[in-house]
């Protein structure tokens, strides 16, 4: 992955359109997609979209009083991209500097346990990329195993939609599990803020947020990490170039002595 030249971020969306067997509609959270999209785009990154099942992913209601959500839903490039998203299973992870898991209750049914999503996340992280997730998006981090054989969540400090927030929206008996509990079972330490307060946690190249209010903050921290990765890459390239020059100079000096 050549982070310096590619500068691409993949946003992954749920394909689940109902809350279990309740018949109640759901989908990806528009605020959690739109605000990071704007942060990434304004930072100069190309943004692509993918979903678990492909096609046009379902979405929750748009808050018309939020200009960023309105801009997102009216942007022609975004509309074209979301009209027929690729399945996660066909995405080439080497094409992306980062992957960001958009939240929404639907993720609780189709993010967790999806082997293709797990492989995508692990591949991006293992190659030096950044992984981000917000609200219910961390459901996609469950059971992700890195190339080292260690679970991505093991020993991590993370944020996600809390048990208290799930109870506040009355979905604690609807979702297949409570996300906070599941992340803790995976060996993560879930850092809690009050309901609906912004809470962003950074642990190495993993960035997570608690709720929709944290979405833009997650994206900002991801762009900071990507800048650091590019800086480290350039430093490594310069070090290699200096070493090569020194070797060539030594060879030339040896030839001159002969």
C-alpha cells in the first residue's frame, strides 16, 4: 500500500434494513457517514463506499436541519456511489489507506460475524493503515484477528454505543447483543462518557467513537494518524536512500583506491 500516492478511505455501510424481526426500518446512520465523509474529503482524501450485501444500502432518516447531512445526500458523486455499492467481499483492501465502519443499528446484525469484513479490516490494519468505527460500527471489529494471530480488540481502549445509550433508545431487548458487553468480552476496555456526549478513543491505529456526536471527531483523529503514517513512510524512504547513497559512495571510493 503506497499511502503517499493513493490517499483513499473506504466507508463500510450496513445492508440490514430492519431491526431484527420487529419490522421496524433501520440502516446506516446518515450523520455517522456524512460528517466523516466531509472531514475526509476536506482533508484531500478520496472516499469510496462498500456494503455487506452490495447494492444500495438502507439508511436511517436524514436530519434536514443538519447541513452536512443534506450536502451528503445531495452530492451527485455520493449519490452515484451509493446507488450500487460493491460488496465488501470484492473490495481490494490494498487500495485503501483506511477503513471506517459507519454505525447504525443495522450493523448489529450484519457486521458482526461477516468473514469478508473481518479480512478487510485485518488486511488494512496489518498493512499499516488506519481503522475507524463509530457508535454501532465497532460491531464489525468483533472477532477480527490480525496477521499476528492476536485479536484486534484484545487489550484495546475503545469507545462504542454504550449499554446506557441502548437502554435510553429502548433497543436493549431488540438488538442481538449489547455492544459494550461484547467488546468487553473481546478483551477491550470500553471508555464511557455520558449519553450523547462526544467520546473518541485512539489506540495505536484504531480509532473509535461512542455515538453520532463522535463521528466527526473519529474522522479527524484518523486523518491525523494518516498524516503521521505518511511522515514515517517518507522518513523510512529517506533513510533507505541515504543508506544506498552511502553504499555507492563506499563502492566508488574502493574502486578509486584500486
